[in-house]
């Protein structure tokens, strides 16, 4: 809410090219922290990385206003356990559909009592650094806001608010639009969909039907066309491959083509 209101600063400061570049850089870097670290590494173990990658990535993820790694993983795993049922934390289809369901999946679930997860993941809690980041998740966010102001005054602070707000809604489209619109090339027990627009703004997370068909896959950019597996643009996967080349990631988990074809719809 604060970041949304902070965007009103733009009415006073405007947005120069430099401030817009700062907003874009903050969006891209923090989105990668959510997709590559919070989601594919910490939550699903799609690859292995040294502990500093977990820690630094979680600091950047927390600076996005996406809470801490324990909170994030707990809610995301609850989504997978109860996907598109009444117990899904943020389904746009249950317990209600239509505009009410869209509102719940995009924003409303954060205002519900279920905002606090029933239990936190033991593996994340066992790491004292990740646990500290989780409890002090607001500190990196405030620090980044302060850095923005120090670098460029009110205008760059406004660009920080803009970037944070757009990033929040970008991530939320995976909860909402990626269960409402798009293709379903793979067989799943839910309404997850591959949505190219969501994939664009979330650096590959919008290939959500594949993700629900094969949660542990480090690459989510897969589809099916003419009975053949297609590789789809997945910038997060490209980033993780970059970590691998630097020696900061290994054991990337990729599904064989025959397994994907076995999951494909006829």
C-alpha cells in the first residue's frame, strides 16, 4: 500500500530517463531474485547453489517487498498443495470466481487472516541467516528506498516506489492471469496456464502450466506444438545458466523430452 501511494510522488517529480532506468533496473534485478532464488532455488530446489547465493538472493528478494524466504516458500507450497481449491491461498477460481476471484488472487489474499502461514518450512528455518532475513524482511526494502533517495532525491525515490508497485502486480499475475488465460498444453489437476504476456513481465514464470506439471524443472519455458516439445523464452533459466557458468549453481534439474510428451495433452 505504501509503495502504491508513493507513486503519487511522480505527479510532483516527473520521471527523467535516468530515474526510469533506475526503476527498470530495480524491477529486473528484484524480479530475478524472486523467480530464480525465492521460487526455483529455495522453494522447489530446481538447482543447487552455495549458501551465499541463497543469502544474497533472499536479501534482494526481500527488498522487493515480497516478504522473507520462509513466508514466501510456505505460501507457495500451500498453493501447490491446494491449487484451485477453497484452500488455495490465492486462486482466482475458488472459493469464488469472476472479479471477486481476480481481486483475491491479485491483492485480496494478502489482507486475509491466512496472510500468516500455518507453518514455516523447516529447511529455511534451519538456516540462521535466512531466518534472520525472513524476520527482518522490511529492512532491505527500507534500505533500498533510502539508497534511491540518496542517489537521486525525491525523483529516484518515486521511481523506487513505481518499480516496487509494478513488480508486486507483475508477480501477482502468476496467481491470477496464469490461472485464467492462456494455453494448457500439459495435463494437470488444476487450471494453470501458459501465458506469454505473464511470462514476459515475470521473466519466464508465466509458463505456469508447465510449472504445475513439473514443479521441480529449472526451466519453465516449455510448450507443445504439433506433438513436439517447444522451448519458450525463459530469462530466469538463462540467468541460472549464467550462475552455473560462474560456478555458483549446479545440478540443474531438467525433465527429459519423453517425460514432457507423456504429460502433454493429446
